[in-house]
C-alpha cells in the first residue's frame, strides 16, 4: 500500500499500537470513555494519513492530514488527562512520549511538504 511507504504513517501506526497497549491498564470504568476516545483519536491519525495518501491531488491529501493533526492533538490531551488522573504510569508515559513527539513532528513535516507541493503546482 502506498501509505506504508510514508514514514509519518509508520510512526503513527506505532503510536496507535502503544496507546492500545497502555490503555489496557486503565480502569474498566473508562472503557467507553477515555479508553475509547484515546484509541479512536490515535487510530484516526494513521487512518487519515492512509486515506489521504489514496486521494488524487495534494489538496485532498492536505485535508486528511489536517484531520490527522487534530486527532494528534486530541490523543495528546487524552494521554495528559490519563496521566493526571493516575491512569498512565510515569514509566508508560516516558516510554510513549518519544513516539508521540516524533509522530507529531513527522506529521507536521508531511503536512508542510504536501502544502509546498501544492503551491509549486499552481
């Protein structure tokens, strides 16, 4: 699949897997709340990169990357909330943070590159 060649997608996929793993430890009472929201937001990052990569044209791709950026912000907040509530251990937070930070950096870089590409084609 074309999206699998996108480094930002690979890093986002790694973040999804990590969020699923750490959220297994969160209270069952959060199954339909914070657990579900964090997982959906993390999934949305990678899913929108892959969907955007399949679109024709950089304008549509950027639209999906914009959604991914919003989902990235959402998962970042979910993880902060989980940490503040004591659901996310300091150890899990420390192991997750490099992946989360790099995902955001790569996603923003991809967005900027697609944007520049669209501007050049005008």
